[in-house]
């Protein structure tokens, strides 16, 4: 799982580190329809939106509302906001009255966990926290420290109910960094669609491409590696894409995506781009496939209708 640490080492998507899927309109002279652009942050990573055909009279209200909705969702999922629901769960071991949005994401986590044979597991946060704390002290974690962290990992230790979410054993911690940005991207796209917008390119950690670009053709996307080399180009319409790579963050000799089965970080050089009808699904699958052998990808993806592996190393 992709991870972050509450005390400040926040995970940034590979996209934000100059690799991943880079999307926009065609380079053909395309300004036949006006485009309103917005830039900001979401869960600590760069975020942006291109809104085609937005009435200038309503643009200000739309952009203010977009940012307000982003901040609201961050108060649920952010690891670097101590008041967020995820942070409170990790700190106290229990969260009463979980938000419906959190329960929706946890339900998708459960489906991904089962569909990937356990490779998607948001309870790997104790491993990341152990390595992050050791890295901050300029050392590598001891074998005992890693063993204690591994003992706290396990999706089956999380008890999920409509009234509460709790860990069944001490030391459990949750990270939704492998799925929350996808969920937020989906929610913001839906929020914009509810306000009459049909042609949208949203990058809020993951990419959602709805309708067409200003040139009336599907949005053009380029999957690039860490060196900026283009590995594949594709067109997206009413589809999302997510890219994960273990090398996006390293600390104390480990990479930020951990294999829940072994407790080790994913192999160096892995990179996976997945497209799907929803960014939350693409996000979770791109994470899980980074710890699974490439020969298993086709079998896993087939369990999730509409999902496709667009690039993998």
C-alpha cells in the first residue's frame, strides 16, 4: 500500500514527481470553447482542473465551491491533519460516527482487498511509520521494530460498522493514500457534473477525464516515466487513470508501497498505470499491482469490469 505518516512525511503521487499520466487538450488549435483553469492542492499534492465551456459569470462561485468541497473531503482522509477521521482512528484505535464517505471508501477497500488476493491492504501504515521515523533519525529500523509493525498489519483486524470503525488489536493504523485521492477526484468530478459541466479534466492526485477537451476531441494523456520519457499516449473520455510507483518516495532503504504479505517494500523500478471508469478503482488497482507479479495482472484486472492496465514495468 501507498502510505504517509501523520507527523509530516506525506506521500506524493508519482504523477507529482514528474512521472505518471500527463493529460490535456490536443495541441491542435483548439480554443473554440473557453477553458477555465484552476490550480491548488489535494491531500498535500498538486491539483488542477480544466473546465470547458464554464459560464464566466458563474466561474468564481464554482471554483470557490470546488475548493470548499476539497477541504471538506480532506478533513476525512488526510494523514497530515490531526483532526481528520483517519488520523483520529489511528491515534485512538477507534472512530465513532464515521462519515458516510469514509464508509464508502472502506467498502471499496474491502472489495479491492478480496479481488487482489490481499495485495491491497490499507493497514500497512505501521510499516511506513516505522521506516519514516527511523529515516527521520538517520537510521534504519531494527528487526524488532519491523516485526512489531508487521504484527499490527492485517485488513482482518479492522472492524467496520455503520456506527464505528475500530482496530481489534493495539498498534493498528490505516492509510487511505492508495485510494482516497482517487475517491476525492471522483467526488469533485461528480460535484462539477451536478452543476452542469460535462467537459472536465480533473487532476487531484488521480486523473478524471470527462467529455471532450476544448477541441471537441477526447482528452489526450501521456504516460511518462521518472525521466520524463513518454511511454504511451492515449485518449480518455469519461474515464480515469492512476499511476503508482514505489520509487516515488524512499526512506531508510524502503520504498513507500509495502507488500502486506511479506512486510517488505515493493521492488525498485516498478510502475503501474491503470485506467477505469472511476478514479477510486484505478487508484487502488495501480497500488495493488505494484506488489503483484506482472504475470498475475491480467487475472486480477479481469475481476474488476472496465479496468485496464495501460502500462506496467
